[in-house]
C-alpha cells in the first residue's frame, strides 16, 4: 500500500427508533468529501452500518468494497485489491 488518505464521515445513529431508510435519507442530504479515486474498503460487522457508509461514499463518487470482519478485510488486502 503506497499511502493513506484520511477522511471523516459522520453517520447518523441507527437504532430501533430510526429505520435504515431514515438514516439513508439523512445521508443523502449530507455534504460529503469528493476527489478520491481509489477503492475504499468498508469493514464493519453490522451490515446496516456498511450499507450506510458505502452509500455515502458512493454518493460522493467513490468506489467501495465491503468486508464483515477483519479476517475478510485481510483476505481482500492479501488478494492484491489495495493500491
């Protein structure tokens, strides 16, 4: 891996009181960073969190990949998917 770029995305809280649809609507309205040309690996054991983060990144024009745990994230990296 040649280098890293840090970005921060604030994701609305998802719980029993807020449906995933409501959270995605909030994300649609949020300003997001632009300009990354590399694929971003999103790792989280909660599929809803991954969905929201990937949606936000893709909305900003970025490409995403997902992994539900560290083992799969490492396998993705070892397969040569990272720059």
